[in-house]
C-alpha cells in the first residue's frame, strides 16, 4: 500500500509539473535526465523518452553541456542554488538564450538530484541587444552631428551629456566638461537674450528656433538658432538642447542688407534721374528725377509718365512716352530720345530701360542721361573697364601660380630623376608619371583658356557651355556634377549668358576649394520669363565669410556684383549642412519665346 501511495504521489507531482508553463527538468548526480515536463519537451521539440536516461553530453554541443555540468557540480557539491543566463541549441540549429534556476533535491535515501527551471529570454535578450545597438548608433550620430547638442541637468544647469560640436565651443574635452556648469557652453553675450531664453523655457517647457549669441573659448561671438526642451529621464529633469550655427548666414545677410542699402542710397542720391514705373505709372523717383520733372515728389509718384516727362510734339519720329518707356531690355540698352526739360529746352538724352523686381513685382527702371554730360560717364566706364581687366589678370596669375606652377615643378623633378636613371624599368615608370603630369598640365591650360574666353557660349549657348564644363569636371573622377536644365536651344543676351556662366564657375570653384564636397548640383531652369539658377553641394557647405575675405572683388562678392548688374535677385539659404544659392533674373530669349513651361 505504501509503494502504491508513493507512485500515486509521483504521478500527481508529474501532472502538476506538466501544467506549468516553464520547462522543468531533474538530473541525477551522473548528469542523466530522470524527468522532464511537457513544456521542456515542447521547447526542444523532442518526446520525453529522448531525454530520460541521457546526459547533457548526449543532447547538446560540448561548448554548452560543459557549462551546464559545471553549474550542476557546484550545486551537487555545495547545495547552494544557482541562477545563470546561458545559450542552448534546439534541434534545427537555432540558439536560444535562457535563464536557468537550479537547486538541490535530496531523496529520502540520500540521493542527490539537480532541479532546473528554465525561462526563455531570447526575445528579451534580442530586444536588449537591439536597444544597445540603437543606443550605440544614435550616440555615434549624436557625437558626429555638426550641430552642438547636449543634455543638461535642470534646473541645476549641470552638463550630463554633449557632443563634439558642443565641446568645440568650450574648447574642452568631455571629461573636463561633464558634471560642470553649462555656462561653459552657454557663455551668453547678451543678458537680455539669456533672460528671454529662460523665460520662454520656464513658461512653455521648450524653446523653438530662438536666435541667441554665445561666446566661444577664443572670445569670438557666434550666432545660433537654438531649440531646447525640458524632459524627464529616470525620474530626473533634464534640458535637451540643439543649436544650429548661423554665424556665416547672419554675416551674409548683413552684407546683403548693407549692399541693398548702399545700392538704394546710390540710386536715391545719384545725379542721374531714375524712375521706376509699372504699366506707365511712376512708383519711385529719386531726387534727380523729381528735379528733372520740375515738380514736387507728390506730383510725380502715382502719375503717368507722359504727365511728368514731356516730349516735343514736333519730334519727327513721334512715339508716345508710355510706349517708349515700356520697352525694357535686360542690359540697359541705350535709346536716343529728344525730351523737353523743366526750362522748356529741347535736348537730346539717352534713355536706358531695364526690367527689375520692385516690391516683389515686375517693374521697369529708367535712367535719363544727358548727352552733354557723357564725358564724365565715359571716364567712369573706362575706369571700371580697367578695374575689371586688372581683376582678370590677377585671377589668371593666381591660376598659373597655384595650378600650373606645382605641376611644372613636379615634371622638372621627374626629368632630373629620369636623367640619372640607369634601369629600364625605373625609366619606364618615370616616363609614365611624366606623361600623366603633362596631361594634367594640358587640362589645366585648357581650363584656364576656357575661363578667360569661354568660346563655347558663343558656339553652343549657356546650356552647352555649362554642360561642357561639368563634363570636364566629371571626367577628372574627383568630383561629380549633376547638371539639370530645360533651356535647350534658347539663347539669351550675350552678357546675361556670360554672367550666369561666370557665376556657375565661381560657385563650383568655391565648393571644390572650401567645402570638401564630392557631389555638386547645378540646376538652370527657364520659365515664364524667369531664368533661375539653384546651386548646392553635398559637402559640409563652404563658409561664406572665408570666401568673401579671399578678395574684395572675387568670390561671393563677385557673384553678388554680377547679379546686381543683371538686376537679378540672389539668396543664400542654409539647408542642413548645405549652402544653397538661388539666383533669379527676369530676361527674354533673343528672338525666341519667353514662355517655357517645362
């Protein structure tokens, strides 16, 4: 009866174990399985009979069963329970990550057994590993980002984490900054900006795109566009910040603003009468234009041209003023006209019209030049021509010195080596090198010649000239230029094509010199009378200040000047790490349709 009772008890225990979701096993001191529950069999996809009576070594790879046996021996020897994360291979070769809790069982006869309860933590382990990899990836992206970013304990204002760009502001290592005051990063220039920042932060819990100025460790003032947010992490309050350096953009905006102001003052106070009109109605007149009309300003602005400017009726080839003034070119084309001045005298004038954008809309600017004062104008134009020629000579000299000089010096050295060489193999290598260097010289000479006189514009137009130059860069294998266009066979006034061509060459040159970009993008599109250039590179973006400071007449200032000569519009935008240049000019094709809609 006692034996029957024991068997019933064992059967009951087995039924209880089989109802449990965790895989359970029992092994004797010889490391043989004596019992496994249904969950254990389900995990390993084998029936109970395949385990009972067999050892770990019979069922698992050596790298695994040795770990199991080491833990079993410790339990059998010490009697202390153990918990261990370990790998186990199931049929089919799939590895599982499991947490095994083992304890000692002792029978009434003194026999020792190992009881094991398994928890499958494979998904949890995979998730933890993915989280670890994601954290590593995002930390790498965070550290490599060019925008200063970091995490600050708030309101303690203690640096918790920061990237390399933030360290560059303070000029200190992460070790020396972590745990220190965030004032090492946020060295405010203007206390009012600081007050406004914290007022907005405490009121809303975040700051979005606020302009601030900070001082770096060298004492230089930098402008940033910053966004910050208060957040909770692990029951602590932090401030997450990121900043975009807009110092160069601010300086460029100031330069352009100053240029516009200077240009407006030049127009306003120019001794040459200048009108801006739209549909025959005057919307702007400088002081000289008001004086020329012999009226007060309020009798000029808002009135039609023929009401302000008088043309003698007896003019042989009579043409109405409204019609004459509404025939703008894009290059200040001169027209001789006989007008009546405020004294009633009939005098010959040179009329120059150009189409511009004024207050965001198309308009026409007209200059009225007195033929009798042309001597002064001719001297001014002559000086400008001489100045432009001198600038081109300087550019030509720089290209010869910087590009051809080193190549020719290298060729000279290789010729000296060839002269002293006695081995045929060595001489052949030197000759191959010399041939490569000479090909480079030929290409450089071709580039310089093309820059001095781009004959391809005359032969093939703006699109053909730019396309040919881009192909030449691509053939060198160092940079890749993507050229998008829709101009086709359209031709524009020669000076417009030349200005655009020179501007594109200057932009490509700036990217190659300053931005370390490999991929460059040029988009030249014409639609509805508007010739648009969009340019950017895929590098870090060149620093506008450095380009401007290279020369007072070259670089970005040269581009701005050329756009001004075309009465066009130029904008610089910072998109991520790219400097995007947008240029727009109102122009009609020469002898063609000005409405291209593709």
